[in-house]
C-alpha cells in the first residue's frame, strides 16, 4: 500500500443550524484529488494540515467532528475566513 497517497477531507459548517462542523467529503488518492479540484474550481480555500486530515479522515461523511478537534478545526475556519476576506478586497 502506498503511504504517500494524498488524503483530503472537506468540512461543512452552518453556524445557524449546526452545533459543530461536519465531514462533507473524505477520501484518498483519486477521490482526494477530486475533492481538492472541486474546492479549487469553487474558490474554496484549501489548508494543508496532514496530521489534522489524518484525524478527520477517520470520521464518516456527515459525522460531526468530536470536541477534541474543535480547536484545530477552528484554526482552519479562521484561515478560511482570512483568505475569503483578502479575496474580497
């Protein structure tokens, strides 16, 4: 098994309707490449954090992230917010 296969996880969060972010897509290899390509096509910021992706990839699609990962995921959303704000200038 190739341990260098790319892994990607997409998160979804609606602060008005969700307690915590949930996994909207996850995969390795070609699926990961498709997730990344879809994000790029839709101008969704991408943050590379292999250790966080490894933890998130263990969750199922539509599963809410566990409380232990709130801080790390909050940092991702802060990054996305900053990038989004910069792009709108």
